């Protein structure tokens, strides 16, 4: 794994405008996978207008930047394929056969892609370029979907949406070393490490907030539940690494968590309601882009005031959109977890 720029901030490379030389000439675009339309909508974020679209495989779930920042992969879950997008041109390439790619991640050293094969109950380790299968790891849970890594990259925490569980996975051994049961009938979603690497936050749609876990030598230890809003779903770190934005899909709002205090400082309501799901920040961090999962729209939200800058009509059931390019040196996957 590349050495951290700052041992006290895993997001030190993600500051406003800190674009790698690899991505500086890439097109500035928002790529929106429409799960119900089997398509990707392309938005110009400078004008807030749709400028194109193209068809992909069945039920695209997320658009995922590769570890080396050279490819954006569309995860065609039920289509059993990944469609590459060239970020320099915005054009799709020939799809690659991959079983059940609900979500896609990359190990911090860039040696492996990790496919969240949700319906197959597997973590599939693959070649990060060709996507050839290297190793399948059967998991003792249902609905593997989201993950994030420890600050040193040795372990990653995986959420299991349909069995209220988390998995603690050894990166090098490619092995599940611990299964963690969440309280009640939890439905865990996105996972995010704190800037100082001491804490994991796990969004839970059923508990309407974030499970807070302390990172210890023995693995994650539950601290508490932090309430945010109905259907807590996506997690995004501010460019200055002081705040965590939480999309509350069930009530059409975004909560802002202060990392220093661990408290919710404000909750912004989307005018007229909505279903904010997954997305990412603009390169300068001034706009939070989120899909409106059940409203066929994308929201552009001011990260200072919470004002809705734009609501853009896209395809049916937009899901894990990515904003590209992103600041950072390498990608851990999902909709753009860069370090």
C-alpha cells in the first residue's frame, strides 16, 4: 500500500483540487447507473445538464473507479458483466464477463479487485485489470455489499445487507476472520473509516443511523448507535476531512456528522422530499452529488448550506453514481473511495 501522506488523516490526499497527474486531463463528468433502465446517464456538472447516455448490461448498480484511476467500471449485477468507461473520452468499451458484480473494490496495494458477489454469497478476488478470477471466498452472510479498509490496509470491514452482519476480512490472507452480528434487525449499508483511522461508521437503513465501531487489535468493537435519519444509507467525507455526510434515503435528507465531536451538527431536507442514495463529492468539495433512487433524478447539494443546487432527471432507479475526476492517489473502489 502507498505510504499515507499523513498518519493522522487517511484522506490527506483527497483535499480540494488535489488531482493526480493521471486524471488531470479526464473529462469532468457525473456518471449515473440506472438500475431499472440498464443504462448510464452522463451529466455535465458545470451546467447541470444531461449530455448523453448509453446502454449497458442488466441492472447496473455502481460506477467504480479502478485502483490505478484509468478505468471506470459499470457493475452490471444481473447482467454478470463489467462495462469499462474510458474517463478521458467518456466512452464505454466492450463488457467483461464477471459473475454477480453488485459492487466492486480494490485492495490498497492495487493487486486485487474484490467483487461483492451478493447473490452468490462470495467475495471474489480478481485481477484488477483483466478481471480474471483469482480466488473465491464464500461468506457466512447474505447480501455482501459495501466495505472500507483500515488505515494500514491490513483488514477491511464488509457489510451484509440481508443478514444484519458485518465481516472482518484479512486483506493479505483473503480470509474472513470474524463475523459480527449487529443488534436487532439491522440492514447495514455503506462503511467508512474515520480520518484518524480509529473508528468505523456503518450506515443502517433499519436503525436509522450509524453504528460506531472502535478499531482495536482484536477487531472492531461496538461503541454506540448514532441516529441520523430514516434509512441512513451513503457516507461521504468532506474534502477537509472534518465532516461526514450521511444520505438518509427514507426521509429525503442529508445529515452532517462532525468527526471531532461525533455528533450530528445539522440535517438538510431536500425540498419536496426524495430518496438520496449513493454518490460522491465534486473535486472541490463544494457539491455533494447523490442519486434519487426512487425518483429518477440526481441531486446536486451545496455542502456549505445544504441548498439544492439542481435536480436532474435521469433514468429509472439511479444508484451508485460517480463524479469524475476525484482527488487522490489511488482508488479503493465503490463510487470513489480515494486515498
